[in-house]
């Protein structure tokens, strides 16, 4: 049970890292192609991070 919880926490960290990398890549390469709604929500997330 403890091992499973540890794996879930690790997986969560990886997903967050991958999301940040993916978002960084998106905003560089294809930010103009993104749906305006998605862009708005991502900008909101960026403001919260800073």
C-alpha cells in the first residue's frame, strides 16, 4: 500500500513536469495554432505560477 502511494506521488510529479515541458514547447513552437480558450486558460495558469 505504501509502495503504491509512493508510485502515485512519483507519477504525479512526472505528469506535472511533462505538462510544464509540453506547455513550454507549445508556447514556443505552435502557440498561434492553439485554441484561444486553451491559450487563455494557460495564461491564467502562468500568472498563478509567477
